[in-house]
């Protein structure tokens, strides 16, 4: 349990602390008062913490890569969580914005982000998404297949105008990340073009795509893109991938005389979800990557490229907690060689506001937010209100034995892929996102209502 009046530390945001009477507060806002004003469940986002983490990544990478003689751009990966306010905060802190769909692109544009500071990802972009990106003048379109090279070129021809800046996403074969579904650089998955050379001696799909871009007058080859996974806590995978991508860049130079000006090393930087977790330190990752890039280019005899990275989870994940109200509490005897009792603590949300435990088996922490507990801790499982036995918010946590209906419960580190993956399963409206800063709160994404749900139903 946290001590009164003290910051909570990982995995909570920097503005989270215990009040003198044992409740939780964030950025000077007592969560009891916030729940009374905004209701539960609610995502509570610490704006100052978001800005601080965005600055930390930008400053660490700018310093590290300036030290080896090149520049860097930091893109906020909007797929983790994107709203108009969040996009503006990221841009105000010197970051660009990475989008993965037309909807995310629309949010970034609504936020006033200049097109040249936006990137568009996606393994299956629609014609409408490509047209919108070209119309907005996005700074990069990351192509994900050989067929997409042709489609982007055709879209530029149809519109006329300057060549479109494109990057080619490649798969390096480096396996990294916390779950198979979020490891994105192995061969047997949907993203990117493989760097592996076929047995018949022909060019790899990655090199074939790069040469195809070079041959298209409608396209400008901006760079090579690599993303190896998500929730990565060991930076060595980034270093191996960097060496491989620099080798591909050198191979293209040797074959075509074209030197790719930029390399994007992706994101996936891990955070703390549990009190014992140790998140990646931006300065350490930046220094290690800068050294790896410098060594690779020196060995290959190629000039340094400009670098870009795409942190999302690492910036927004720790900034947000989900605030719930406890409902049903009951004890269940778990059979086995050594039977034990587990307390099931039901809350007024669940898998509709945080799908990751059900989808990935992701682990989270939880604690009482309205008071401290007087009773000895018990083994508990926090579950939601949905009609699924897999509707688990926190698989295992020690909660005070006197946890009871009406208590407020907070689950930290839900900023990434909480609201962005939220659904209306069982026709449950999605919670609001409430930003807190300097003792005040404001809703940046409002709570859905039953009227919102019914408005979509045409009968």
C-alpha cells in the first residue's frame, strides 16, 4: 500500500499520490471528487505527465543522435490513443504524429497538425485513405506491400502534382515484444516486406519494393521503415534491427546509386504495468540506438541517415488510469491440490474499456482510490460486468480484505490501447477521457450515452 501524501511511482503517472486521508489524487484532483463530477468508469489522463514523457523522448533522441552527427524526428504513434487534444499536446512538445487509418488522420488534421508533420501507416490502405493523405500533403506514406507501390503511384498520377514521399516498411526477422500478436517483424505476419532473400537468388521483397519506388517518377523514396514489436523491455532487439536496415540501405545504394536519406526505427518501447516492472529509459535507448547506427554506417562506409522513431505506449500509457466503482464482491474457492480462496471484485466497466487482458493476457495493477484499506490484503481478481467469463481487468492483485461495494478502484497504465480499443460490447457506452492538470479537470472525449448507441440503429 502507498503511504499518505507520497507520490505512488510506477506504474502510476507522475502526478498520482495519496492524500492525507488515504484517497488517490492525480494532478491535485481528488479522485472521489472527479468520480462525483464525471461518473465512473472514466479514463483519467495526467496532461503534465503526457507532456513530460513526450519531451523526454524528443530530448533524449535529439541529444543522442546529434552526438553522432545526424538528426532525428519523433512521431507520436496515435494508434495507442489519439484525440484532438492529445494530438495538439504532442505537436506542441515538438513531436510529429503517426496515423494508421483515415480516421486517425482525420483526428490529426482536426487538431491542426500540418500535413507535413503527419505520417500514414496501414497494411491495407483504401483508395480514399490514400487520396486523403495526398490531399493533406502528409509528410510520409509508409507503403506495406509491392502492390501498394503501384497504387500510390497511380493515385499521384491521377491527381498530378509533386511526387509523394514514401517509406517502405520492411520486416527484419527480429522477434521482440510481449506477445505473439504484438511482435511485428517476424516473417509469418501481415506487416511489411521481408528482407530475407529467396532460395532462387532473386531479390528480397524489401529490396524489390525499394527499387520499384526508385523507378516510379510519381514517388520520392524518403526512407526505410522498421518496426519490430511492442512492449519491448530489452533494447538489444532495436540494435540488431538497426544493423539489418542499414545493411539494406547500403545494398540499395550499391545496386542503384540511390542513398535513402532516412531510416525509421519504429516504436514499441516498453512501460511498467506492475509495481515491479522496470520501463525502458528513453536516454538509454537513444544512446544505444545512436551507437548502433553509427557503428553500422561506419562498417558499411555509408553516410548517416536521418532517424525517426514512433513511441506511442511509452508516452501515453503511464499517463492514464481507469477509475471504476466496485459492485459485487464474492469469494470463490479454487480447487486443486492446494485449494485456495480468490476474491472476485466486480467493477462497472471491463473488457469494453480495456480489451488487453482478454486479448493478450496483459497484466495490470489495481488499488483502492477512495480510501486506504484497514484489513489485511487478500488475493483478488478484478472483473468486469460483461457477459463473458474472460472479462478480466486484473488477473491477480492483493487488495485490502475490506474492499466493498461503492469503493472506487483505480487501474493505472491504461492510457495505451484502452480507449483506442474500447467497444460497445453488451451495448455499454464507452467511458469519457478526463484530462487533469494543476488542480482542474476537463473532458477531452465525452462519455457515450445510450442515445449515441441508439442513434446508429436504423431499425
